[in-house]
C-alpha cells in the first residue's frame, strides 16, 4: 500500500490536525469539532461566532442590542443564539460581528450587512430619521448585490468595508456629537492615498477611527484632543490623515493592524512591533507620557525569546494582545480585573494573563475581556467588583457564566456546545498551508469572492477570481487567518490558514 502524503495544519497555535494533502480544502475539517472563530466585546455585552455560522450573544440588552427580540431590562446571563434574518440564501450563516456601545453590526455569509439595537442617530444605517431601535437584525441600506467584507460598530456610529475595498460611514458625526448625523452609509476617501489602493480593515471606539489600506498605510480621523489620531497634533480631523510609522523601525515596515480605544490608539507593524499613541492613562500606550504620534511599546521582559506581537485589540481603557506563541498579554486599567491577571492593580506594562494559556483571538470591552482558546472555546474574565466594594454596577452578565459574577482570570463561558459538521467532499484546493511567501486557491467557480481575514474578522485581502487565485503574502504578518470563499450558488466555506 502506498503511503498517503499528509500535512500538519496548525490552527490556533498548538492545535493541529493531520490532513491528507489531497484533501487540504475547505471541507477538510469535516467531522472535527466546530470551534468559535470570532468574539466581540461591546460596552457591557459579548458576541461569539462559531465556524458553523451561528452567532451567540449575552450581556446587556436594554436597547435590544443583542438582537434576540424585545429589549429587556434584565441582563441575558447565558449565551443565546441570534436568528438569521428571513430571505437569506439556504445554508447561510453569520461571518463577522462587531459590538458597539448600544448597537451591533454583523455580516452574513452572503455578504449582506445587518444591524440591531439603538438607532437614535442613524447608527443602524437603515435610513431612519428619528430616535428608534431594532431588537432584531435589520438590513443596512446599500444597492442590491452589495457585498460587505468588514464592519465596525462604535459608540453611536458605524463603518463598513465593501468587497470592492471602499469604506463607508454612517451614524453620528465624529466632530459634532450633538449635531449632524447620517442615516445611510456615506463613502470615506483618504486624500493623498496611493492610486489603486483599497481599504482593508477599520477600527473605531467613541469618536475616532483607524483604518488600513492595502499598501500598508494607516489613516485616522475624528476627535484628536488627546492625540489619538496620531498625526502629531491635537487638531480634530474631519477627513483621514496618514499615521506615520515611528522612527527607528526597520526599513519597509508597514501597518498590518490597528485598534482604537476610548482616547488612545494601538497599531501593529509588519515587523511584529507594537505602537501606541494618545491618552496614556495607566500606561495603556506605553512608557511615554502622552505621545501624539506612534511610539514603540517595549517587549515584555517575560515573553518567550523569538516571539513577537501578532494581534492587538483595545478595550475602553485597557489593551489586549497576542504574541506568536499564542500567549495573551494585557495592560492598562484594571479596576474590575479586566486584565485577567488575577489582580486588580495597574502593571503599567504588558503582563501575561493568569492561566498562561494559549489563545487564538482576544477582544476587550468596557470592563471585561473575551478570548478564544486553542480548544476553540470562548473564555471571559473581568467585570469584578472594584476593590473594597461588594458588587459591580457594570456587570450585566457579559461573562456568560450564568450570573452577574466577575472573575479575575479567564474562565470558559456557557456558550453553546461545539457540535460537529457533516462530512462533505473536498471543494477548493488551498496551498501551501502553512504559507510563507504566497498562497494559492485552485478549483474556483466563476466570480468567487475570496476574503482573507484576521481572527478578529478584519479583512486583509478581498478579491474576486475564477478558476485560480494566487496571493503574495509579503505584507501579511505571521499568524492564523480565516480564508472564506463565497459563491452565488453555494454556501460560503472557510478554512484557517497559517502564515509563518
């Protein structure tokens, strides 16, 4: 009997499956447990997307922001499934979710964009012109056939990137919080951006926005009183301005990810270096007092040799980041134990979370932190009573543990059972995986839409192709990504791709 060539597909850091080389395709993970692929933490709420396309929500629901039906004054303590809107193609699921302060956005597998929760200033993008809310998903206004690749819900405004790489914004004006607002998406342009480049990812929090373009440049706009825009000034910016790469970084370094906090910003470079700028309460942007431009954060002294940063996320006032060995590090505000390091003191530097686990994705909310472990499960921590108190008024069950009880360490939530997918025949051939310099997909039908996204759901590459696609990965930082292929006559299929 001739031997069968196999490949080790490394997923979520340490987790690995042995897959016959001839079956390295989107359905090669059939009969494996269905893991969670993305988490998003809003003000006092949490969302999680599973690889089977189901979406789960828990926490505060006073404005219907969980998308479960009627608003409730009582918190939702156990994760509940968010139903798909009627009219989607058979086999549809949810692909990405973003939690805002009182509303949420999510992209369905057919590329349609939906919102729910508060709509007082048009943040749901439906064209409504008065205060209102939607307790279940409603469609964001867009021309027929529009496909969305990425979305970001903020305090009272929203953003989305379409599959063609254009960026759109709606809701409350960033520079006029008590005045103008737009009830339907409006295009965002970047004066001076290189011709032919497109938007690839966007992050927002409160009143400023960070967005990446396909050439590795980073752009920011909005309120800038604390230097959170990063252009070296405190001048508010109505239009995107370029955020410089800090001096002293290696030649050719480019931005690969950005995360907006309340009045601060964080950015990840292709070199694996992490930068911070803006308001520096509790050392959330590094050792500098209050940098108006990106400044390098020092690597943690306790980090494993040879590792570097590969993912960053900003909560309201704290930061979370993963290194290439899957370790999770946190810093910034810690009154409610949101740094999940089994303490409530401020470290003023990145510290590893208390369980010393390995992690695939992380997200920070107001007073809590969510993470996906290498086992594919959802974990949560924080929202504990402040020292010297007996309760936390900011705990609305966002840990998903069945009670309004906080935790100083990450603990597994009560999110739905993993389940299993039925085995199916292999469809698209993806190689090499792990990839280093390039990635190819063979066997594509006509006009397939390919999206390479981070574990946070931030699109890195979006392309329409037929037959075969080949991507240069020179500007893609090492890490675990989700590659989705969407077609007109079949449900989208997703594979995890490792970039070394």
